[in-house]
C-alpha cells in the first residue's frame, strides 16, 4: 500500500437507482481507506453537491441517468476538475461508448456485475496509477486499433465527432429535427447533414435505425 492510500480515498457516487446507489455506498465505506462523501441521483445533482474545497478523488458514475447522464457529467468534470478520477459504471461495453468515454477523460470503465473485490481494486488503482481498465475492456480497446481484412481500423468507424454524438443522442428521443436544430444551435440544413453523415458512416437508413443503434451502443437507455 502506498503512502497515497494512508488516508481515506474520498468517493462520490451518481446513480438514479436508489437501492444500487445506497448498496454501493455501503460497500465502498466498508473498504479500508475509502469514504463516500456524496451521493446523487444524476449528474446535475452530483455537480450541485461538489465542494471545491473538498473534491472527491474518485467519482463513480452510472452511464445512463436522467437530466445529466454519465457522458455529459464526465465531460464537465474533465473540463472543470481534471484531477478528479472518473470511473464509469454500465452494463454496456460497446465500442462507441468506450471511445466517447475515453474522449471525455474517463479513467476507467466497470460493468455493474463486478465483484466488490474488483471495485475496491479499481478505486485504489485509479488513485495510484491514474486509470483502471479490466482485461476484457483493454482487449476491446486494443481491437479497435487493429486492421480488419485490410479495410482500415475499426476505430475510424467507431469514432463519432462531438456533434455527431450529440445529434445521435437527441435523434434517439422524441424531439423533431427542427427541435434538435434549436437544441444544438444549428440550422436545419446542418442537422440534415449530420443525419446523412451518420446514415453513411453507420450504414443506417432511417431515424429508427439511429435510435436502435444508440440503444445497442449504450448511448441512450430505454
């Protein structure tokens, strides 16, 4: 154990499932050298609870939450408090989700069915080393960079721009294209262009197809 772990590692949690959040807090508080200092139902609530004079060392986020999801919360934390290590909890391990989480500064990606021992290891490792990825996730990330049948890297297809990613999230909801344009502060023609780009890039032919892709990739939840 390093000197860094002589004092308690402070942890904050955000998950909209109350029972799971409370159970996680109890488990983490039971780890040696760990203390949960904040619990929230979503990213927006979590940010309102942060005290800049006592920031958590580790933030554990659920990927899919109402009001402010894990993607947006991680991006905000990376921009404003880059020293805070974010670990993402999800049942998804999709290529698209992994790439976007890396781009938002997430330091680790955990499945919700992990054991308490692995959770403890992840928290300690992300503080000591700076990141934590399981062997399974590391393997998926490595595969994104490998050439497949001489047709280029899987990473090229898996990576969406921030605009494309935001449009995909909104297109999977109930907003009209005109409302999406207003939300993204773009003109309707630009929205049509983003839609057509994704149709080609993802080999999808309809808005329903975009929504199904977003659900499969863990970008939005049912």
